C-alpha cells in the first residue's frame, strides 16, 4: 500500500511537471493539475488506510483502544 502511495506521488509530480511544460493557462495544464490533485488525495488516503490497518492488525487481541 505504501509503495502504491509513493507511485501516486511520483505520478502527481510528473503531472505537475507537465503543467509547467504546457503553461499554466492552457486547458491541458488545468486537466493535469486536477489529475495531480486527485493523485495527491488518493495517495494520502492510501497512507491513512495503511496506518489504520497497521493499528488494527498490531493491536493486541482483547486490549482496549482509547
């Protein structure tokens, strides 16, 4: 899952480089920026999910969570 989040971050960075190449005021650059923002969101969600899963998986059975 963490590797997937890293790949998303790399793709988002590549999309942002494309924005710079195309020029910020072009329709294609606007679409690439939206792609980058979406990938950022998905990557952050994956990281949160992995952290939550780790917490659940490594919590001792029968222990109370606060």
